[in-house]
C-alpha cells in the first residue's frame, strides 16, 4: 500500500491506511481503535496545528451557551466577543495564498473592490451524540460500498467510512453525515443578479432521515436514505405548490422518486427527473446540500488534506430581524457579516467519466475533517474553466449537536450572479432539529394530496 503525494500546499495525513491505491472494504478492529485514540470518533486528527492556528479537538461544543432560549430559538453566538485577526482582501491575499482555495481566489479576482475574508480564531466545535459515535465505529468495521460505489452496504446511523480509502467513500461521508434526524424549517431563497437586485422564493422544508432512524439498522433501511417535502409559501409565486422526494441510498439501482402537487390542477403527479444537472431555482439538482444524489457519472479521487480558510461559525448572518438587504450585496454576501476560520479539510475531486454528460466536467470538494460537511465546492465547465463557486456558511447547532448550514451560496462567475439558500432572519424560528417526527406515512404521495386540499 503506497502513500499518494499531495500537490503543493497540501498536508498529507500520515496514515498509510487512509490513501491506498484501491478502495478497502472494511478496516480491522485495530485500525478502528484509532477512532478512540489519536483520531476523533469521526476520523479527524485530534491534535491541532499550532503553526496554522488550528486547535486540538477536545470533544467539541455540545452544551448551549448562556442566553440560549432552547430548541425553537435562534442560536446565541458562543464566540460573539471575538474580533477578526485580520481581514484579507484582493490586495493582501498573497500573504495567505497557501491557505486560500482556488474558488476563493476567483472571488477576489471577480470582485476585487468588495469581496473580503475576515479571519477569526479557529474553534473545533463539532460534536455528535454518543450513539452516533458508536455507530460510526461499527460502520468502520462493517460498511462497504455497493457495486460501483453507488450505495452503502452494512452502514447505519453514523459516518459510513471514518477511515476513507478513496474519493467515493469520502463523498459518501458527506452525503450520509450526521445532521439530525428530522428537520423542519421555513426559509427564503434569493436569486441575485449582477446588479444586486433579487427575487425570492419562500418555502417550508421538511427532511426525515431514514438512515438515522433510531429503531432501524443496516438491514432494515430498504435502500431509503431520507424523505424530503417542501411547500411554497407567500410571497412566492405558485403558493401551495408542494414537492415530495424519496431519496434512495443506491440511485443507480433505484432512481430518485419525486411527486409534485399543483394547486391550480389540484392533483399530484410524478415530477420529472430531479437529479444530476437538472436546473432547480437557480442551481442544479445535485448542488443541493453542496452535493447529493448518485455519484456514478464521475470518477472520484481522494487528493488528501489541506489547511484552508473556510466559512465556519457564521451565527452573525442569521441574527433575527436583520433585513435581507444588509446581507445581500452585488456579487456576494456582505463580507462584514461572514466569519472564516482555519480548519483541516479533505480535498476530493470528481472528474466526469467518458461517455457521461453533466454541465460540470470537474468538481472539487473541501470536506470539513471534523464533520464531513462539504464547506466549499468548485465546479468547472467542459473547457476546464472555473464556473461555479459554492460556499456553505456554517455554524454549530449545539442543541443537536452538529455542524449545520446557515446560508448556502452558489456563485456563477460568468454571469456574476449568485443564489443564496437558507435566509431565515425574518422568520419566527430558525431551522428546527426535532426529536418528534411525523410518521413515515406523512411523506407519501397520498399525504401530499391531502395536504394540498386543506
């Protein structure tokens, strides 16, 4: 088993088992024991990097700070008193070039007068419930990829591959990462033009994870990852239009199923294909959640690790009552309301397979080593030009606990436009992570029809 050399600026994790030439199906009990030793339960390095400003992981943040009103309340920022260590702009970026992704550099180039990166002290706050840690340990010794890497076998309710052997396993860690069992929220999507004007779409979103169902196991998932439902709310056009999606684990064996309710027609019908590069509200279908769905159109490479400045702990962006115009600016979100920190990330590259079609010929993902969340994504067109830069401005949802998005921003470098998802500042509550979930019958076409007639 050989170690792969990283490109300049990459930090290679000194675990020979992590980067073999061919995917390994499982790891031994001895290898898995590292998850309770020098690695975190999710497979990150416990030790920090003082020279880079990355602290050690000491268990993360699983207790709410003083002043938090409990589930249903907007989060209190546990780091509100901190000030930026420095603010990087287009003129000063060279000093930090080794720790800036190509996508961030492209944003500096596109918006040299306005785009900035405020750098704050780093905090490794990620934590998860103990049962999720235990399931991850079990997965390390039991989980394998389905044929072609298109699904999971033997994985349940935890990170499938905390010691990833290749890029397919790493991207599956993002797809199946811990983000709570049931999510219910009302949020706004804004599509922003080059001038800074924007249109909005407001909707209620519900997501029920089957993979993290507490009464199931790897053998009873029935190839279902989650169920997703959305309904358009005022002031959106087509108020009342509702969508239901059943997300399989292996979407090659069983394609995604979707149904749509149109209030004008008062009936439910099967939705057209909502996968791969189908356009949806200013982004593409598999951009949602930074990446979702089948992985079969790409060859996946686990490049290695890097120390990078990434969006992290962006509580200020979700301050209740903040007018949208304070956040939405021409070209990008208001940099003064963003927070960036130095973290280690896994770098995963996806290259379009011969004979396959997708608007993105190459994609690069930066996965947070602590949570496996894809914090940044770069998408290239068929000419090899960087086209879309996607950023997940995240926070610690400490009542779950997990790392969760505040706003997802999808930049089009050619059109100079962007789409931002997850605007909740003027809603009654932020994203809700709930223990009490509706029955599975709630997420059926029949239920969608009944809700549409209410």
